[in-house]
C-alpha cells in the first residue's frame, strides 16, 4: 500500500513488499485445475451414459473440481500473500470480520488462476452480501465446444462454481446462505449470491 509521508509529497512503495498476486501461484492453479482436462473428464464419464445419470456425474466431476480448487487456494494463498492480502487478514483479525474481503479475494484468485479468460464482476459487495456473476465462462465455452449446445444448456458445469464458492466460505468458517440466482442459457450470465449470517 502507498506510504503517505505528508500532504503534497509523492507516495512511495516499500521495495520489500509485494502488491500484486504472485504469478507463480496463478500458474500453479492453472496447471493443476485445467479447464480443458475438466471438460474432457466429464465428456469421457458421460460417454455411453443416459440422461438419468447426468446430474450425478456432473456433481461428481464438476463438484469435486470446485471443492478441490477451493481447498488448494486456501492451502497456498498464505504462502504467496502480497501486502494487500496481508492487510485484509490483519484488519479481519482486529475486527473479527473476514466477510466480505477475505472470500472476495479468494474468489478472485479462483478466476485469475485457472479461468483467466473469464469475464466476471460483482453485483454487490457489502458487509452482508457478495453477489458475483460470470458472463463469459471458459468452462461453459469448452463444454459447448466439446459436447454441443444441448448439453451445455443443461448447465452441468454449474457445480464447479457452486462447489468453489461454498468451499471457500466453508474453509473460512463463514456461515452464509448461498444460492445460484442466474443461469447462462436463459439469463446470459451465471450469478451467485452469498448472504452472510453472523454467528450468535
């Protein structure tokens, strides 16, 4: 963060501090959680299977991917934490409030690592709620290219986002009411809402 010495003076960055996400961390996540490998695994497991088996396979393949991605981010983020991340956790420790800043940061890492081509944003970030949406999804595109529009319109890939998000919130021991509130085939985006429920 900038160090403001006095009014009118230039801001200076401390040379021993990192102020950006570490590329090595993002490269690790991209390599370990390849979107192409994920979609290929789903296509392989669906080969020869009936429609009645789709949801179980989708939950297993995409859900496991999302759960493992969240777990991996929680494992390595601390090792590669920059000054911005340090400040987020320092403030959280002092105030007792991890929400929304900590999960917001981890969600962003989940996109910037394995899904750097995605287009996503927030509809709301507050002390009570995080709503994020994805309007260009690399998993959705790869699934459509691999298995066609009929398959992708059933949105089996939604389990990846759901599991990643819930895995992050659970990993941070945050009590949230999480739900999917927008679907790409009919809305033009996937949207996810997390309502923070404070512990009594």
